[in-house]
C-alpha cells in the first residue's frame, strides 16, 4: 500500500507540474500577444503623426504658393495700371 501511495503522490505532482507549466505557457502567449498589439498600435500612431506632418507641410506649401501667386498678380496689375497712366499722360 505504501508503494502505491508514493506512486500516486508522484503522479499527482507530475500532473500539477504539467498543469502549472501549461498555465505559464498560456500566460506567456497572452503577454506576447499584448506586446505585439502594443507594437502595432505604436506603429499606427507613428504613421498617423507622420501623415499629419506631411499634411501640414502640404498646407504650408499651398499657402506659400498662394502668397507668391497673389504677389505676382498684384505686381502685374500695378504694371498694367502704370502703363495705362503713362499712356494717358503721353496721349494728353
């Protein structure tokens, strides 16, 4: 009887040990999944920030272009006005 009890105890220990190992592995898998998800989220955030920067750069370029164009148009308008005034003075 004593031998059987010892064997049972050993088997019980093995079963519990395997159970514990299984739980550890499951926990490790969950942790790994969490880390992977966190990496994906950080990557998304980084991409989002990068896109926002690009958008701001594009907007800034548009504003600069608009300023240049309006400045050129203003200068051309002034030239036309000056030319007209000169012709009127010369015509009189």
